[in-house]
């Protein structure tokens, strides 16, 4: 979509006089266009036009209160235009948690924020617009099996380098795959699961912004889901998911001060760690093996896989904290 067309849609759908509109790079959604808009008063907004996913990315933060959505001229949370969903939410200025080490107060704030999210009532709007956990890892299991088999016949230089890295950890990767499939079968039959609550589903530090001292704000709710709270807690407990920024024991204690008393279900934590391992290795490997992927992107994806299988990566954590 052209910038001119996007301006036309914003003018027709929103009472929002714009001064600037600039595209933002780095989004993970290939079906989306993301821009930063500034109005005549100098306030900034995240403008998203997407044909993918669900409206969860607007519904959940609207219920939470931040990032606050801008309603359309007719009072809706988004506008359906040109076959896609157009939404506008406040732009959260501040340092990214990955680039600025979070202190105790910010970890406490982060814990309190997730507690508020998980305490939101599941009203009719959330139930209708936000997906619910099904304990079906089939998408990632299938992709994992495909790339695992393909690496045995790797030919390109990048693929051979990847195969060497993968083979060194193949036994552990396959063990996580089997354990995750087994846990999915058990969890899908359990009748004593914790309540399904609104979850961000990807609350790693890359999605945390620090607007001011002692304050943490979550952004990018596009993967939000109704699920047991372990879906989010997995990103903190046990060390988190980022090899380059593992969550220390002390940071987990600070987080717990804000979150409050919690006795997470180990089987749920193990399941969600396992699914994340499969996703975080299988998807980048598929890009490395795709002849259409450029060399720069191949190197980036190789780095992602190396992080997952590193000593501080999620694979090691999944193996340490397995549940049967």
C-alpha cells in the first residue's frame, strides 16, 4: 500500500490530522504494513494495516489500557478497509528492555503488568476475537520434521554449516520434539487445567519498552491468546527464552514481587518451552534451506539457531526443566 493511500484511509476512517507518516522496518508479520504517525499536536501513534492474524492485537491492549487504541470515527477499535484491518494505537516511547538493562523497579513493574493482564475478565469481545489454546503443536512439529530430514542432504555452504550445528544437538532436539508431542496429548485431555486467561504469548524483553523510571510496558499483542498463564510465565521463569539476555534468579525474584504468589504447572511450562524450541529452530532453518533466501538473511537465521542451542539458550533450558 502506498503512503498516499494510507493517508487517505486514515483521513476517512479516523479523526486524526497527521503531520508525518513514516514506515517502520523490522516487523515479523509479512502481511502487515507498520508506520509511525505523528499528529499536529506532536503525539505519535503506531499505524498498522494487516490482512493476517486476528484482531487480538487491538482487543487485548484495549482491555488492558495500554498501548491505548485510537477509535475510528464510528467508535470502533479498527477499520476493515481494502480487505485488511487498519488500527491505530499510541506509540510507546522509551528504551527497549533489551538495550537498557531493567532494574529492580522495572522488573517489579513488568511482573505487575503481566498480573493485570492475566486478571482481565474474559468478556464477549475477547472470547470472540482472541484465539484459545488448543494444545496442538502440529504446525511446528511438521516443520521441524521436514527440516530435520532435509539437513541430511544439505548441499549449500550455509546448509552444511547449519547441518553441522544441528547434528551436534539433534538428540536433544528430537527429545524435546517427542516430549512436546506427548505433553500436548496429555494436556489436551486434562480436566484440571488452570483457567484460560488473556496472555500476550510473546512477552520477551524485545517486546518490553521502558517509558520512564520503574515502568515497563508491553507492545505487539498480535499473538495474544486465551491460555493458562504459564503461556507467558515461560518467558521469565527458568531463565526466559533469549540466550543473549537470560533472566537471572534475582530478576525472576523481582518479577515475582510484582506478579504475586504463583505456583506454575511444570507440565504446562515444559510444553510451552518445547513448542518455542521447535518454532525457534525450525522456522529459521527453513529460511536457510530456501534457495530464495538472501545470504544476509541466511546468516541471520544461522545466528538464531546458534542462540537456541547455545549453553544459555532455550534448548538447554527445556532439557533442564523437562516434565513428564
